[in-house]
C-alpha cells in the first residue's frame, strides 16, 4: 500500500494558537501577614497566673511547676490559698490566636520575690503585661505594678475572681491601689477561657493606643 505523502514542511506541522503552550495561571494575591506579639502575665504569689495561661492557651501550656515543700514555709503566704501545692519556679508558656492574623505568645512569671531576677529576661520584647490581682491581698501586686511602670511597659490590671466572686468594685480597687485612670482595670476569671481572652484583648488595645500616642508625641 502506497504511503500518503505529507504536505507539512520539514520539522513538523506549524504551531497554531490552539497548539501553543498555555499561559501560566495567574498568581494568587498576597496573603495577610500574620503578626505575633509577646505578652507577660504577672502578679504576686498565687494570684492565678498559671491558671490564666492554661485556660486560654491553644496548645498544651509549658509550665515549670514544682511541688511546694516545707522549705517555703515562712517565705510564701498560703493563708489565702491553703490548697496550693505547686508553684511556678521559672515561667509558664502558652499561645492563643486572637484573630486569623494575630497570635499572642504568653509568658507567665514566677510570683515569689526570690525568682524575680528572671523578670527582666521574661519581659524583653513584650508589648505589654497583664497584672493579675487577688483583691484579698492587694499589697502583693504593688511590686509588679511598680516594675512595669518603671520600665514604661503598658499593662492592664486583671481582678481575678477567686471562687467566682468579686466583692470589690473596679473604682474602689483603683483608688486603693492609686492606679492612674488611663490604666484599664478589668474583672476576670482566670479559669474561664472567654474571660481571659477578653482581658488579653483589653491589653492589646491598650498597648496599641499607648504606641500610637507615643508616636504622635515624636
């Protein structure tokens, strides 16, 4: 059988638009940048810092809890928290997403004065702090408040509701502690995720406002 001759030139058929290589698909637009920020959760001994971090963290929180022994007698006041059996000796760590593009890394400080040498390292790079307060022991939080005020770090005061009760009004606590009206004081329950999350939102908003005010003064 005779072969059928080809009318195409040497090298094959001509390339037509239908046979050309398809254009690459358009690249997707830029995705929103995720912002991360460091938050410190501070306060006196036994005010609920570890509980606060653990209740809101999306990951299993890293804790450095040690069993309390007789060696702490005379140093740690357990009169308001008689059932407390462990204490933080370095830090607590957790993470929470406030939005799809905002992640907070939480660092809980140890409460005893003998561990306060760690505080300067823990607060380095933080945008602000939550100072937890047990209104039964207001004096225990004065040192923490002085610490952040001396360093100019924005902070909010969280009145932790032990046993689900908060017997004092915010303004009464503000007056008793001589806290400036510009510093937010919020009621919170360190055991409740939504409550702790709202406290963190209050801090982020306060820290942003403080940064904008500082920029406007330049």
